[in-house]
C-alpha cells in the first residue's frame, strides 16, 4: 500500500509539473509584464541593429522574437536593451533582462562561474583579422608588432594573446567598449588591424568609408559558438529559450517555412511535421505553452534558414555563406534534437 501511494504521488507531481502549475519565476514575470526583455548588441549589422524607424532586426534579434512568439503568440512583444560586452552579463544576472542574445561565446568559465546557462548555438563563428589592403599583409603571421583595435570584455582579448604567444610575436592592443568604436578607430588609422569574430568583421567592414579597401585574412584562430544565455536556476525558462531555437532548426530541416506553415499544419501527414506544429505528440504541454508555440515562431519569424539568409546570408548586405552554419545534412554542423 505504501509503495502504491508513493508511486501515485510521484505520478501526480509529474503530471502537475507537465501541466505547468509550477511555472518558473521568469516565465511568470514575463507574462505579468507582457513582453520579453532581451539584451542585444549596441549595433552589429546582421545580428542586432535598428532601421530608420527604430525597428530592431538581426539574427540575434530573431531569437528574442522567437521566444516572444512561443510565449505570447506575438513575436513583437519584445523590448530591447542594448548592451556593451562589459555590461551584458551583469544585466542578465541582475534580472534587468530575461534573455541575453548578443553574439556571446559559450565557454566553460561563462557556463560554470557566472550563474548563467547557454541555451544553444545560433551561429558558429571563429575569430579573424581585418586589415587594410594597403598594409600589404596576406596572413596573420605577418602581423608581428602590429597594433590591434579590440572590443574590451570579450574572448577576443584572450584569444589574441594566446595566438601571438604561441607564434612568438608581439602586438599592441587598443581597446574600446563598443564594436562600432573599434571600426571607427580602424577606419581612422589608429590601429593596423581589427580583430573580432569573423561575422562581426564582415558586418563592420561594410560600415567603413572604403569597404573594398579592407580584407578579412584567411586565418581563424578560435572557436566561437555564439548563442542565447539565461540565468541558472529556472529550467522552465531555459527550456523555452532553447526549444524556440531548436524549433527554427527543425523547421528548416523539415522544409517548414513561414510561407507554407499554415498549409502544412492543416494537411501534412508527416508525423515529424505534425509534432512540430502541435498536431500530435507532446504539443505544448512539456514547455507550459500553447500547442501552436512552434507554429507561431515559424509563421512570424521563419525557420533558421530564412532568418540566416534574411539577416546575414545572400539576402543581406553581408552575404555570408552558410558554411558550418548549414544544417548537419547539408554539410554543416547545425543540429537540433527532435521534437517528439
């Protein structure tokens, strides 16, 4: 009788949890205020920035919009907090923001000592170098004694130190708080080279007075998996952010787009698509969301491929190739667990 009672009690607790009765503090607070507060970059073309009407857009911004679509059914229910690299973690730790989606590298130190969790990778990157063609340099190994414009408070500083130390070279760092300031200083000739994640180099190059006069060198000196970050201790919110990104990746793999999602929701017999769009399976129960949470993301934000192409790919001024950010079955390493 005692064993039966324990089993019944455990089953009841699991059922209650699945039903969302024990909602995490973050989700409760987000619902109460009616929007997601998202920390983003102060401005990197293709990843986070505003247009002439003040509307935010970018690959990182789309993560914020996806979470809002999942929670509220409305991707526009987001407010943005522009943050420098030095400000970003404090803003999340203090509760000023609900998500940090700001081209932030996933590292052991950040994952284990800041009270934060990385919810996934929305862009696999690596640190590179931007130089003016007039410098006559074709490789980073030719930069011994060069001066570098660097954004402070980033993994860029440590990576640069490691690279030059390993190659027995010297350099002079010139640090700035914002990536736009590093580009302006490089443009003004205050440094020989600018170093950052390659994605940022392509974004910053188009802001130069003479973009064609600068080149990105071939070397990539680090691994920079970039993705959204949340506070530790709230598994429900962590799962919502993580699976919002995974839904976009799964949608691309299954061929579900913002244009055909309604049609597929009504007519598809593919069990994988039906589970993604809330037609069968666990639906929204496990996340404490509506059954159409993923369909709302895809319809309003798009799948991962649509977001990539629109913001940083061939449909954008950056025209970055998918490369390793292609899906796992298309020659890349982007991969999401199944929705089942």
